C-alpha cells in the first residue's frame, strides 16, 4: 500500500480521532465535564432508578413548571434536550426526592454558566451582576418568554435596578422609547465607561475627531460635522451654513453632543436640554423653540440665535 493510501486508510479507521473530554477515543478524562456527567448519570441510575427515563424526561414529570407557558419561546438548550445533568447532580448519601438538598449544581455560581458559555465578559467596565457572578439577576436558567432567556422584555428588565425616570420625558430618544437600551449599552461589560458600546467623552469641550463621537455615529450620519456648507446632510443649518460644523468641528473647543442634547429624554424638542453645566453651582439655562424651517435658541452664554433653512437669518 502506498504512503498516501496508508494515510487515507489510517484517517478513516473508526474511532481513530480524539474527541474533547476523552482519553484516546473511548474513555472520559477524569475531572472533565463529560466524566462528571457520566459519573452522575451512573450514580442516579443506581440510587434513584425512578429519576431517569428516556433522556431524563422523568425530571419534567415533577418539574413541568419550568417549561410552563414557554412553548415556542426561549428554552435553555440543555433543558430542551432534557440534559438536566449538564447543570445538576445528585448529592451522595441522599435520596431524591425524599431528602432535602438531594440535588445540587455541578458547579456553583457563574462558573457553571461559563463552563459552556464563552467567558467574553472580562471587560474593563463590567456590569454589576456580571462582576458579581449573578447571571440569574437577568436570565432564567431554564426557559423564558423572552429572547436570550431574559426574565423581562427590553428596558423593563433594566428598570428593575436602574432609575425608571431615565425614560420619562416629553421627548424621548428613539432607542429609549422602544426599550432598546442595548442600542447604546453592552449589557455584560464594555471597554468604555457606563457600559457604552463605543467611546463617548465626558468632556464638555473637545477637539474634533470622529472617534470622540463614535457612539452617536453608530446610528447618526457621521458626515454631519464635516462640511461647512450643505443643504442635505443636516436640518440644523442656517440657509446652507452647517451649524453642526460650527459647534463641533473645532481644533480646541468643539462641543460634545451632550453639551446640547440629552441621550435619554428631554423637555424640549430635538432632545435639547433645558440647562447645561455653567460655573460653580450655576447651570446655564437653554431654551429652544422649533419652527417649521428652523428654530431659535436662547442660551445664557450668548444672545438669542435663530436659524432658518429657507430664509437664512442675518447674524451681523
């Protein structure tokens, strides 16, 4: 037999390939997850013969409530496959279900979740429950009527802990209104403060760089501050003079988006704030009036300014 044929024959021999968690091809590695499942199943089959039926469906004879009203919704894959022993194990010396504490988790805390789920949440700024290993703050380990096994839908879950007033206002940022906090925030952890998906500077003044506005540019047109003159890119213009460019695109004292806008809700149109940080304890008042073709801004830091897209205001 030629060398090539020999190689082919060797690779096709049944059982010749190694599988994860196995020694060679047949036996579980002691201490591996597969070994623990094998040992637990053997123990249960001997000490609790009534606990297991085909694919452990015996568990659901008593614990059917874990799937109640969840058909067609999110079901944790081990539950859907009736692989209860992926997460649970019988306790030696106790009989189930007669003895209290007869079933325990294979591993305690978030370490159990991370034995299957990728540990991608070691971020500079972790979400509090993640940092504390409390996955069950947000997720149901068995099934849920919501995607990702979440206990509640959208921002309703966030507001179990966070201030609900963030979403209460006359004018609401669209993602907030739809309960999509994850449009801006990463729920597990982030390299940026406040769990933001992209960088957003805390500074009031900053030199212009698209990186300083990366968060807003996830959704908003990143060309808004680039051209001094435009009649299409932005509605915030006086004639064709781009007022976003005027406020933002500066070498030293360009304004942050939050200088004028609130990222959650506001009492004025266009999410314009009613005040901005001033000097000491004094906040600079800001009043905005929208018109059909522009608006007027009255701010404590300069005299009233109006803009009009069709009939440009004269600033002289």
